[in-house]
C-alpha cells in the first residue's frame, strides 16, 4: 500500500462528482490519485433520491467509500455544503486522513445544521421553496450563475447537471464527538470574486484563526469550474 497522498474531492449541494472533472484531470496529470465520489440522491445517483437521505447519509457515503476503496493518507476536500460532510468523516475516521481542505465551505459546529448557519433570509427561502416544490422533500437547485459561473458554455454545462438537494441534509444537525477537525490540519480556501454572502462569515472566521491555514482564489463559488488550474495547483501545494 502506497503512502502517497490521495485526493478525495467531495462536491457541495446540488452538484455531483462531475463538477471536479477539470480539477481531477489537472491533478492526475501530475501523477496524483484522485477520487470524486457522488453523494446519495445527487448527480448520477439522483435516481436514488428518497425522503430518508440526510447529512448522516452523506457522511456515511464518504466513510464507506474510503473503506471500500481502501484509502489512507487522504487529503479530504469538501466544497460548500460538504464542509459539514468532511467534518463528520474526520470525526469518525481521522486515521484514514492526512488533511482537511474546506473549499468555500460551510462550517457547522456540533449541533448546528446548514440551515442554522445560513443567513435568515436564505434559510427562510430554502424552507419556502422546498415546501412549494415538493412539500419539503428537496430544495430546487440554483442555476450556475448563482455559483459565480460566467462563461456561457460552462453555465449550460453546469445547469444541465445540477440536481435538487434532499432537504433533510440541510436541516439535520452535524453530530461531532471530538473537537472540530479531530486534530487534523485544517485549510480553508475562500473564493472571493465575488464572495458569497452566506459563506463569507466562515472565511472571515478561519482567516483570523491560528488553527487554520487560510488561502484565497479570486473567483466565484464554483472554483472547480471557473479556476480549475489555479485550484489544482493550490491543492497540489498542500501535499
């Protein structure tokens, strides 16, 4: 078994493993092993959507993935909502991981949900559109311009692949039995061009904290689409 670092890239809400294609291509071209799993009910697994999928389902998705693929020395990267997912994975199995990288990610403490850490108006919007759409089962996806994608071809490519987010993943609190990050090195990559209002408090918190390595990319929230080469180089530098 190799001790070489392995990248496991976990997508955020409404997305799937597909969103990492450009980044994984870049990283693999430098000889890295890269995995891009898709969480239950999303992306190519949208056919498995059901009303039982919650945050713990998604944490277990990645835990099972690491075990099944027999992965160790993993640099675990979580984008946006997946900040909660990778924090939960680290809480359960830190021995498989070498670093946690939060890409423009939500940071939930123990007992907090994605809705809890969202601005009031966004929380109310999520609840309302979810109730209107399918009685609270899922949150309809935002289109890619919300995520800072501006290239017309990219907008179409992303919009064609976005899927609705199981609502329970946003309202179930994160349960942590250990300190946040479970003693693993923590890196935060903020996307600052423009910075999403809902994400900015997390970036500000890590920027001021001695417990975090803080980095910035001057691009929109979906940096894996809009700045894949720069993001790949940044991830490569963390090995």
